[in-house]
């Protein structure tokens, strides 16, 4: 029996439909893998507000031990060392460091069992965080918390519940210290089409936001996505495999309530898998 998933997985299927593929920058992503298993990933982007950024990541895994290093154009370096099935089966331990800003060293663990999952982490800034999810058949219930030892107070706590069946999933989340209530829904209408929705209520401002979206696989090489929310923002995304190892994604967003040019965005991503 598979594990119920992590807390971050609650509502993820719907969020992926509503957010993934909607990039409004000009981006190039290069992915390649050497014969010895070393993986190289590089991304370069011209942001919608002008700056050009990029990063290069190298990772390798030998048995249960993984090593990854990433450096970006702001001179930030991130290094990870991970160990799968450490001490016991299903336990993963990761040590991560970043330099120079923010200069943080952290250790985290992730444990997966067929009945529950749990995570915990502690870093050099004395931030302690953890999450747990318990699963029973189609139902998963969980929560996460972040505690600042320096302040002696919880800085974040969320709870969530999810009911999943093969063709649909319904989730509810209480986020941002109970200030935000979110419900998410995804329905797989067929093997080629799915719809999703998210309703968010913010108690502090008494505001509501409803987002509706869909994804349609046109054929084996292309897919079309669209979404609209109650603020009047409509978005579309089209992905096309131009040839083996080369995929283009075109995304556009526009506000049907405003004719201001800053309310409209368009982005193009090229993904090269060598």
C-alpha cells in the first residue's frame, strides 16, 4: 500500500492544473544526463520586468547517497547531501547549506509509511518545522507547523484534509495561521481532459477568490491549458513538443477588466532534454 503522501501533496493535483505551465518570462531550460548518471540542469530567463537571471545545477546519486550543487547569477550556492533509507526503510535525511545569502545550514528528515508520513527540519537560524499526514483508504488528514526558537513562537501552522478517488480529488486547507481557508477540486473527465477549481477565503480582508481551470491533451505531443478567476484574470498555456527532446511552451495572461498594457503578459519557454 502506498503512503498517503506529504502535507505538501494535499491539493497538489488541482494546484498543478491551475499553476503549472503559466510562465510569463522568456525562459530557456537545458537538461542533460551523462553516461555515469550525473544530471545537469540549467535555466536562463529574461524576467517580465527586465532582469536576466540564470542558474546551473549538477546532481548525482550513487546507491542511496545523493549529492546536488546549484549556483545562480546572484552568486548564491546551494548544496545538498541526501541519504535514502537511512537507519530504517522509508527514512530520508537531507543536509543542505546555502551561501552567502542567506547563509543557512539545515538538516531535514522525511519518513514515509503506508499509514502515515512525517517530516521535520531544523536550521542554523533556529527554525524548527515539521509536518505529518495520516491516511486511511481514500482519506488523508494532516498538518504542518513552523516554530522560531529565537522568538519562542509558532510562525506558521496549517491543517488540511483530502479525499481522493481514481477520477477526482477534493481538498480543504486552513492556512496562514487560520487566516486563509481554501478548498480545491480536480476531476479527471477522461484520459485526455481534467478540470480543477480553487476557492480561497481570506478572513482578515473578508475577500474571496475563485479560480477555474482545465487541461486538455490534444495529442501525444501537445496540450492546452486555460484558467480564469473572479478578479478577471484569464490565462492560457500551450505546450508543443517540436521534436524529440525539444518542447516549447507559450503562455499568455490578460485582465478582462483592465485595458492597461501592464495587466497583460506573455511568455515563451523552450525546454531542451538532451
